């Protein structure tokens, strides 16, 4: 893939009081290049329980390729590609929600716990153009 049709990719996970933050970080790092810096934000839930948000924004083309290569390992990538109309917004953003537990063991499957948001390059900036760019980028992986 010579060019990457993404401005950036955000990867995020919430770590609740009942979870081990080290394990949640390890799950998140399944999709990130080695030693990629994470942002850590501490929040408080509705009932006063601590919630840590771990996130990273990947902007460098080689690093975005790394994230996309990890996402291409999805169990049901063909299903995702067939749902791009629902997964790409009018603002040219691709959304995927991944299974945190599967990522912890190095797997990649749809689920909950990890969110991936990619800002797709599209000229003109239309949803249809963004969908085609996402489709082409995964075909090239």
C-alpha cells in the first residue's frame, strides 16, 4: 500500500474498577506499533467508581499501516466490508468496536471494549468516496 487513505486512527479502551489496567493496556497494544505512547485519563463513573481511559492517536503513515494490518486480521473482515455503509459516517469516519478479551490473547474480533475510529481521506469529502477508500485499503493488505 503506497499511500494510506487515513488522516489518523484513534484507538481507545475503558478500564473499569473490576479490570486490571495492565491487561487492558496489553489488549489495546495489540493494534499499536511497539512502544507507541498511550494517553491515560482518569475519570469517575456515575457511582463514584474509578474509570481509566487509555487512548492513542496514530497519524504517521507507517504506523497507520500497522493498525490497519492488525484490523485486517479480523475474523469477519468480509462482513465488516459489507457493512461499510453503516460503519462510515457522513464525516468520513470509520468506526469499529472490537472484543477486548480477544485482543488480550492477540486475537481480533468484533465485540465491545475497544473502539477504533479512523478519519478517512476522501476527495471530495463524501461518505461514498470514504467507503471506497476503506474498501481499497483493506483489499491491498
